[in-house]
């Protein structure tokens, strides 16, 4: 296949591009600077412009573009950037479909399990409704724009990622320095559910969605072995052979990070990968502790 990727420089994008190339697919990357290699094509989502030759013969588009929601406190300006980055990227790609003589067969667009919001111990599947707050509202806007591709006759998949675990980036990489020094601990009470997925399985799930014609609409890209934050903390400590005795109080998270910290660190989302498991996808890392040991080597 010929696959066009936005957000190809991100954690998932880099790993996905490498996996596709290793399987003899052709990858094209959208970049926000001048193209520097034959597989790069310039675009400017804020202006809605994109190099038309990027789409020539493309079978699938994978849209992973969007500003990091956990990159800092949610000031009004940062909220606007988070939402606008997703709207601009998705709208630009969907609008471009109308100008193509032949449309791609698939449009896969990132979203997040943040769609469900803070739901306590409720088991959440793809059929669960939306939650309340900034993150669910952002996911809804993101997905609504992506659904524009479906209305144009393109098979559309909404990839609701959990916390993607990788040594080279993302949440786990930020945790490792403190945990390696023995300074890690649970967040708040530690009872909040944490839906995670190993980077390898996240990439494999995207590839599975690409080749599975029955796949459309939202799919939860999370491992079946959902854990609480306390369980995650203990498992990471054991994987590193370090103590985890220094909890971070909820009030300190709220004071230091505001709504961003409360939403991304203290909210509870017990999410099940129902579509993937019912359609034959096999996780290589279904349980947390073996996954952490594999990721950390």
C-alpha cells in the first residue's frame, strides 16, 4: 500500500512508518517545512494547504497530527492550540479528498480514550457515550471532523488511543528518571483506572485496522490488562527494581498542573479493547508487568 501519514514525526508516527516500510509498504510523510526527501510533502494545516502530489496513488491516510495535551497547564491559549491543531489538520486532509480524481480507500484518524472522560469503575467500550469536560469535547470535535471522510465514501476509523508506553517517548519516558532514582509513587489515591497500550501493539493495531475491511468507526487501542494507577506504579517499580514509596498527593497535582493534571493524571478510565479482541487481533503485550519488562529491556 501507499500510506500518507500526518504526525509522522511523533512517537506513534515514527514507529508506524518504520513498521510499514519493513513490510514493503510505501510511506509518505506530511511535514510543516520544506520537503527534504522524496517521501516528504509540505503542508500547512493552519492555512489549509497541502501539496497535491502527496495524494497520488495513495491507498490510505493516517492522521496522527495534534498538539500534545499533556505538554503544560491548560491556559486559554493552550486549549485553543490543542483544539485548533486537530481541527486544522483533519479538516485540511478531509477537504483535500474532494479534489482527488481517485479517493484513498481508508482514512484513519487518531483520537483518545479521553473521549470517555472520568468514569470511575465503569467498564467502557466503543459503544459507551461521551464524558464531560475539555478532553471529551476535544475528542468529539476531532472525531466529528474525521467523520467527514466517511460522508465522502471513504472507510473511516477513529483510533482511540490509551496511554502509549514506550521507552523512547510519551508518558513512560517522562516517568523513568524519577522512578529510576526511587522517587516514584502513586498519583493521588492510586485507585483511578489507567488504560495503556505498548507502542508495538498500538502500531500493530493501526496496521490491523488498515487491512481489515470490516473495521470502521471508533476502536479502542488499549491493552486488555487495564490497571489502576497504584498497580501501574508497583509494576513499574518492580520492573526497575526500585521502591515506589513517594505518592504525589491529588492536591499537589491540582496545584502544580491545574485541570490538565486532574484530567490526565487523576481521571479514571477503565477502557476495554472490545472491537480488537472480538475481531481476532492478538496483543503481544496484554498484561502490564511483562510489557514493561519487554519495553525496558
